[in-house]
């Protein structure tokens, strides 16, 4: 029995009401938790299935791409060679017409000489044509040799330009001519360059200048 002086009746009633409420709500809370766990598990399973399907699609696409790349990388076999053209027919050599079977020996000899002259003339014409071709070939070869030598000369190292020459110096004054004992003037040698030639004695004739630029007196 409860002692009214120790515990209040209202507290006891509230505690009993809370216990009764918890006992009544326990099944619903348990089922609610169970439903929540089941929903989360099913959602994770669906997510894993979708992810697995996407990965399988990516793998299949990569496999198809690799197979197509290998198929395109394979070179087709080369086509068979074309058949060789048929050889040209050999030239037909027609024999020269001979004399008649019942011709006299003189006619046969004359026909043989005529055939020989025809063959010789043919050979001479072919020889002249061959000589013309050979001369043309020789001219072409000489032209090629000249062109190669000219190119080789152009490709050689060029000679360096020469140093500029020094400016010409001023002409020096001509020396005074020496005098002899009898009062006559001896003509001196003309200096090299453009210096004027000193006047000579009227009695002395001066010869034209020689190669070294000096004058020779003549009596």
C-alpha cells in the first residue's frame, strides 16, 4: 500500500501513465525502426545494382572500341601483281627475192650482185645513222663535262680582294746637272716618273729615251 504521507498520488499516476504510454508505443517504434532499416537496405541494393550496370556498360563499350581499333589496324593484303604483258612478236625477216629457178647463170649472178649492192647500201645508211647518233652523244658528253667544270670552278673558294694601293708620292725635284771642265753641261739621267727633262746643250743632241727611262747623249 502507498503511504499518502510519503509519495504524492499525482507523481504515481504520472509515472504509471508514462510507463503505460511506453508500453503501448514500443511495438510501433520497433516496426518503424525495422521499416527504416529495410528501406535503407533496399535503397543501397538498388544503388549497387545501378552502379554495377553502369560499370558493365563501360566495360562493354571499351571492349567494343578495342576490338574495332584492332580490326582497323589490320592492313588488307596487297593486291596480286598485274600479269606481265605479252612479249612483242619477233621481227620477221623476209628473204631477198632470188633469181628464177630456170634463169641462166648470168642472170643469177646479176641478181646476186644487185642484192649485195642493196644490202651494202642499207648497211652504209645504218652506219651513217649510227655515226650521227655517236657524234650527238659525244657533243652532249662534252657539254656536260664543260658544265660540270664550270660549276666546280664557281664552287671553289673566291680569292680575297687585294689591299688598296698607296697613293702616289709627290715627284722629287731633279738634281742639278754636273758641269765639265770646258764649261759644257753633261746631261743627267732623267728620273723615273713625270719629272721634266732638263734642257741640254744646243751642241749636244739627245737620243730618245730607252726602256729604263734614261736618255743617251749623242754627239
